[in-house]
C-alpha cells in the first residue's frame, strides 16, 4: 500500500471530487494531478467503490473541440488520467451533461466552476 493509499484508507470516503478545466479546453487546470492521484487511491483501497465521471461546460464556451462535444472531451481526459493510474475500466462510468447543471449562479456568477469534471463515488452494483 502506498503512502497516499494509507492516508486515504484512514479517512472517510469522499462523495465527490472536482477537476476544473481551462476555458474552451479539455486541459485540466494546475493542481488537477492531485485529484487524479487521490481518486485512484480511493478506488485502489476500496474494492467496492466505483466512480462516475460527469463532464460539464460553461454556457460561454464553444460547443465542440476537434469535432467532439467539449463536455465529452473533458470526460475522456479524466477517464484517461484515471486509466494511466491503473484504475480499471469496470469501476468507471461516464456521462456528459453539457451546461445543464450550472453552478455559476451559486458561485457568484463565476463561470469557471462550470468548466469541470465531477468524480462521483458510489458503491459498485452487487456490493
């Protein structure tokens, strides 16, 4: 067990974590690597936990990037980062939400909160 996994195992399992992205981009902002590391550690320690990756985009962003919907491109990046860390595909599901679940109003109008990927933890079916 790695140091990070020992640290994660000693805490309550989070319900969700967030990765934020540059505007009109599928590039995660600085500091996102820690979120990917922590998510992989949670999934490595608790074999009955899975994660749903939910992609979002802000209302003021382009709809597509390189022909792919922006929210879907963000989901693919998050899933790829988790896969690079050894997270099995069977514990990850994904959905793209576009700008249907805006949090900007609750954040004082800051559209940056809508440029996100949510990593929502939950029990795997049959657990």
